[in-house]
């Protein structure tokens, strides 16, 4: 993806972060995903007083795209944005969800406060992934 497109996707992730519902952690996260037809979906982290019911930003975005009718493996890129000094990595539950719905080579753009970008991939985030029971 071109640099300007990556920056736009990150901007979308920052924008949706404003809708984060995080009264318990006060840790706002936004995610934006670009589909293979260039449509963009976004999601924020939505917390719950029963902490385990919390949904991360990445899953919010991915589930929104699937709920709109997009098929597994139609995600071309993922951007994650927070208010962190260091690069904000997706949690392991979100990584497993990415394995299910993304190609292993799907780029994942991590960001930090100084606006630098770390490009990783689903494969790099989840080496030796559990992706089938047919084994
Ligand atoms: N969180 C995300 O939304 N994405 C991440 O990549 C890491 C963590 C959320 C979950 C919870 O609402 C808050 O951040 C603190 O863990």
C-alpha cells in the first residue's frame, strides 16, 4: 500500500479512537481496516464493568466488516492507533481473530505518539498459528 494510503488508514484509526468506551482502563484504541475493494471499516475498544466482556478495537473493526457481508480473507490492511509512547501491539485474542479472517501476509500498521509507523504482518504477529483442526 502507498504511504499516503497507509497514513489515511491510520488517521481513520485515530478518528474512531474518539468513540472508545473505556471508562475502566482510560486506554483508548482505534483500528481501521481496508478491504480488497478499498472500503474502510473502523472500530474502537468497548469496555464493560465485567472486564472480560470488553471488545478490542481490532475485533470491533473486523466484526463490523464481516457483519456488513465481507468474507474472510478480504482484509488488505489493518492499522491500530492509541495514545501510547511505544508501538501499540494487538492483544493475542485479536491476533487469533486476524488469523481467522486475514491472509498471513496482511500488513498490520502499528503506531505510536511520535507518529512513526511499524509495519508488521499477521504472520509475524502469530507465527505457528492455530488455523485448522484438520490435522
Ligand atoms: N485494547 C485494544 O482495544 N486493542 C489493543 O490492541 C490492546 C488493548 C483495549 C482493550 C481494553 O479496552 C484496553 O485496551 C486496555 O486493555
